[in-house]
C-alpha cells in the first residue's frame, strides 16, 4: 500500500475540512490548547512511519489511556475481570449514570468512565505502586521513558469531578469498588492526564495490530487471544454512543479521548494516532474522525 501517496493527499484534505467541533470546557485545563493543532502518525508493523502536522507534540490522551489500563488489568486478572465489568456497547455517553443503577453497579464495558474506574480499582488492589507502575507500563510499550502525567490536568479534573464521583460512589454502594474512593479517583485522573505524541501513541499500541507482540522490541505485551478481545472491545465500545458511527465510517477498532486524540488499529497492518482538539457533540475529535474516514476510504482497507 502506498501510504506516502495517501498522506500527501491527506495534507490537502486536512486544510479542506472545516472544523465544526469545540474544545471541551468541563475540564478547565484542557482549554489551554491551540484548537487548530492537528497531528497524525501511522506506524506499520513492518516499521514504516508516515506522519503529518503536529505529530510530535504532546497532548492529553485522556480516555485513550483506558486501553493501557485495560491491557494491564486483563493481564493481571484474566477472565475474572469480566465478573466486574462487561464487554457490551453502552449506547450512552462516556460519563452516563443511567445504566449503572439498572445493572447493579456493573459497568457495560471498560471504556466508559464507570468501567475505567472499576479497572483502576483493580489496579489499586493488584499493584503496589499503581501510578508508578501504570506509567512504567506506558513508557515501556511506547519506548519512551520520559512519558509523564500532567499534574495540572489531573488536578483540574479532580476539582470538577462531580460526575465521576457520583459514578464511583454508586458502584461502591453495589460493592463493585473495593478500595478507598479518593485513592481510585486519583489514579483515574492521573491515568487520563498522561501526555503523549501521536508518534508515541501509534508506537505504544502497535502491539494490538500485531497479535499482542510489539514488533520492534519483539516483546509480547498480551496474548494473541487478549489482543483480539481488546480490539473487539475497541470496535464496539471505543467511541461510546458513537461507536456505531465510527465503525460505519472508519471500519477499524479505535479509542478516543476528550483531549482530541484517537487511536485506531488495523490488525495485521498498522496503528494510527490522530490529534485534533475540537470535539463533536459526542466528545470525539471531529476532524480526527473525518480524516480517519478519508484514510480508510482512500486506501480501501478496513477490517470489513
Ligand atoms: N478524564 C475524562 C473524564 O473522566 C475522560 C473522558 C474521555 O476522554 N472521554 O471525563
């Protein structure tokens, strides 16, 4: 596949697309970003790299980090994990409370906030130094020991954390949170505050395009079966109540974050990270989705 040619066409497309999204305001610190930033980086499993724009600039990965935390927790818990969190699409916004009461404190999947909070609770139970070990894991798979949390973003989210606090309290009432609520929230806010570039993200999650093995380090991160399942959850749940739309338009497993990032995986081929801070009404990067749709349309290659 001649990705270079597609990327040249994409550069024109990026300028052509009118950006209709908005930078989110509910985490105040996330507003301190230039809304017109745009970066994209594609890494193939045989080591080719294609990139455009601000692909080497760090941004707040937010919910994309939920892929890393899921990988870690799944590795530690195996199938016991699914007693505490489901694998079904929620069809509701990422921070929705409504299903949780009906479903007795068991979140639909690990990518909505409720599910990611349960995953953080598991990591708090299982790891001696959860924040340090999560960061070490992300640094390890991404090949960059300098990746950091952003304490300003974590603090900013903590100050406006009313919905996440409601979610975790409700789950605690249903005994699906085992640790102290403030400890788990602190891990969650730090997880979401990780800052990475498109290049680091594409590299860091490339193992999901290669049956669980990081092709550069020749290191297995998760089993083949777990890699398949994580991709399946990304396909069905990675974009909350827009997961169908992303599947329909892009046709790849993916995960978004309110920092404007998206990671998408083409199993057997590549991983791609895109960053464009303005979000659509569902909290997913407006331009990011449009450009990934352009990519899979032009290359005529998706999982479908
Ligand atoms: N930290 C954000 C929150 O909890 C993550 C949401 C997202 O990226 N979709 O609201």
